[in-house]
C-alpha cells in the first residue's frame, strides 16, 4: 500500500479506538463531566495528563522549531519540562486539597468574590482559545498532507471529531480517550526516531544517536556534520545561539510559570481520589512526558540533516516525491529567483536570495518520508500527530465549557440551575467553543508552537500569581488578586497583539521592550501582576478570618494525615 492508503488505515483505526472509548466512558453526571467523578487511578491519570500536556506543539512543532532554530529552540524544551516540575511540586497537591472542579472556582472562593471568579473565567477563556488555535492548526496540517484536503478542510474534520468525544464524554470520556491517544502518539514518535537513528548512526536509542558518530564511515559526529552543513549555506552554526540572553531567560520563565497556570492541566489533578495520588500522578506524567521530550532534539537534528542533504543545491526537476507532496499543501515552496533550476537554500550571510520557504510545522511529519522509511511509518506519524492535537484540544474545550456552565452560570449568575441543565449548558458551550476554535485554527497568528507559547505567556501573566499567592499568603485579598490578573493579562495580551497582529513589521528585537520577544513577555506580565497585587492588597482590607483559615487548611488540613481524602 502507498502512503495515503496506510494513512487512511492508521487514522481510521486510531479514530475508531477513540470514539469507542468515548462512547463506553461517556459522562452521566456533572461529576463525570467535570472531574471523572474523582476516581481515576494515578498511573492512568498520569498518562492522560501527558497526552493532555503534549499537544500539537510538542509532537508536530517543537522538533521543527529546534530543527530550524538550533540551540535557540532549547527554550521550549527547558520551559515546558521545567514548568511541569514546578506545577507538580508547587501547586498540584494544594489545589487537589481544595477539591473543587475548576481554577476559576478556586479563585472565586479563595478571593471570596464573584468578580474575581468572572475575571478568572475571562482569563481562562482567553488562554484556552489561544492555545486551542494551535491545536486546530496542527490538525489541519496533518489532514492537508495525508488526506489530500486543504488545511481549512482539515480543521473542519478535526472539529467534528473533537466535538463528538469532548461533548459526549466530558472529563470521564476525555481521560480514557487521552490514555489511548498517548499510546498512539508516543509509539508514532519513537518508531521513526529509532529507525532514523539506526540508519544515520547505527545507534537504536535516539537520545544516544543524537551525540554519536555517523554510520557512513566519515568519522564525523552528527552535530559536527549539521554545524558544517548549516554554516556552508550561510546560516549560523546549529549549536550556536542567536537570541539575547535576557530574551532566552524570559521565554523560558514564561513557559515554566505558564505551565503552572494552565487551567486544562491543573484540572487533571482533581480527577484522582486522594491528595497523595495527585503527587503520584504528577510523577507518572513527568515520566511519560520525558520519553518524548528527550527524543525531540534528536528528531530535530535528524530532520535538519536529512533535509539539507536531500534538497539544498539540488535541481528542482530531481527533487524527491516527498517534496512535491508537501509542496501541494503550500507549506513548502520553491521560487527560482535566478532561473537556474537549482534550489538555493541560503542563510542571511549568503549573497544569493533564498529560494526555499519551509514551514517548520512540517518537519516531524515529513521526517519519515525524507528518510525514506516504509509507508506504514509515515501513516503512523500522521495518526500520532492527530492524537497529540486532538487530546489537548479536547482538554481545552472542556475547560471552556466548564468555565461557562459551572463558574459563570452555576456559581455566579444562575445558582438555582439543575444538574441536568448545567450538563446541557456545558455541552452547548463546548459546541460553540469548537466552532470558535476552528476559526482560530484556520486563521492562526503564527506557527503551532509560537501560538501555544503565547497561551503560556498569558497563563503566566494571569493565573500563576493569583494561584500562588492564594495558596501561600493569607493576606492576599480580592482587590489585589483582581487588579493583578487584569493588569497582567491586559499588558501581555496587548503586547502580543501589537507585535503579532497590528504591527508585524515591527516584530524585531530592535523594537521590543528591553529586547524581550512576544513569546517571553508573559514573564514581564507576571511580574507586573505580582507587583500590582501585593501593592493593592497592602492598602486594602485584609481577607476575612474564615478565608485566612481556609488558606491554612489548604496547606495543612486540620486532622489530616498523608493521603487525606477530599471529596470532589
């Protein structure tokens, strides 16, 4: 069978599995819909959390960015991995002790204010829609290449799939669907990485092949060959960084603390029965995440090396089939400026104009084809990319639907709503969210990982300070928390919109504030949030005594020992 036939088989089998799981584990109550009735085993929750966490940005885009940015792309690895450790150790157990459904519910109750809850809902929606745009674009990219449809049509197909199992199953259905999706995506990521590592270096473990000698008898190490290839074409050496140190620091920090503020990840820790199991599931999730994240740099190096070896300085008439296949999607483009028919792929130091435009989001998906792996491996990677994008999209849509139905309706505006009406409202909200997510997927403001980085910056600037101060300080009050969240997200969102949407021609280090890119500005927003919140709280009334005791109970519950059970 050819690539397209294998893709149909792999995608159809994986989708049939997801839909069967969704039907089998569909939600029958609001507890099922919001937190899977808090009965999920820690290992299962760890695997589901890993799938929820490893989005299209991790599977499709991260290795692509590292492939093109080289050393500079390491900020994504450091930030996202370090951020999960921060979340697991600093926030997850305490939020599980709180024992409610959503992050806005924690903010509303901790800061004893409907206003704080509504502001948190707005922040959650802003962050989630920004994040889900990247996932829907990832779905569109996979479908456009492997099912021979346009990116827009691919997004529409993905919308239909997500709508079915997110709206039907809620958190219960999503949890067990994400377990299946993790198995698919990690298998799809590792199989081609192992194959290519063996072909290029003779080492079966990609993490070791990344630093090994090439198997062609040249005696060169992989990274030395890659440095030489990129330097010959006029690019900076692959292992050199070009970003300013301050920008690297701020991007990494934004990704780290943004992780700890992402509502769709935090809510996963409400699905386990006990506080102790929240820590355990966080540890399992970190293990499952590390399998992919430690492989990504090797995948990036393999892809970049193979790309330069097979395309650069080659006559266009002789390009391999994978090139023309991806060219049809518009995600790779050759423009023969000098009319010689030779592909000139050049860096800024070269005199000739660059004739090759490559979307970094295609590198992982195209990697098996570039390396001439069997057609079934190519189809498997397509199924893995869809699993990564759809698993995270479903988690984000659940956050959006619960924020509307539970936090806005049940807890704020319509407190007498019945459980059945709340469940219907949640499903309607999820349906509307799918439509809006599809729109943002068709019109995204950047590459998948870039769009996701913006969401992390927004989460860092809004939720992280409110959650951290809410857990560890008894003196933080409504006025401080609300002022901080509004300041942080308004500043960060405005900065991103200004440079990415309104004035993209100014999106250079010379025009950025202190040389900090839109991907890293969330750190500044976070610092502003902390500063405003602490200042306002200092000059406004302290929280009531019962709220201060509530904060004390979150950290050290009265009469509770290890594994203290909290009802959800």
